[in-house]
């Protein structure tokens, strides 16, 4: 997978989670399924770390699938990056503009790091 496709996959993962969150709250917020999903103990960053671990541990010979897992896992982690600062300021959430700007800045820094280091294994 090229660097461009890797970054696009990461971006579309972040976009997918933000759009699904908006659609879910808008249309499904009163359903039992949505309430259960929001109250479970799994978070995107945990699943993202799991995907990255699987990519490095189990997919050494499958370069495309490894790159795909790394891109999606990175997007999942970036999607919840604003919660790093949530204890200091409750405006860092998916619903606040400050949190959305922070998430965008984390993605821009991620892109800059990927483009500067040009890893050969993705």
C-alpha cells in the first residue's frame, strides 16, 4: 500500500467514526442498541492498539493486510486522541469544537511524521 493510500485509509477511518457517531446520535440515540454500545467498556483506541498489535505480530508476510490494519488502527486511535486531555478540560470530546480541532491537529501531525519518516513496511 502506498503512503498516500495509507493516509487516505487513516483519514477515512476517522471520518467514518465521526459520521457514524453523528448519524447514531441523530437517528438511533433512543434505541437499546445505541445505549448499550455507548455504555460498553470498549473504546476505539483499545481496538486500534489491538489491530496494530495483530498487524505486527501476525501479519508479517501479508504486506497489504498489515498496512490496512495499521491504517485503520491508527485512525481509531486518532479518533479518540482528544480524550488524552479530557481530564484537564471537558471541552475535549467528540461533541465539542475544541476536541474536533485537536483531533484534526493530531491527524496533521501524524501525516507529517509519516511523510517525514517514510516507513518502508507500510
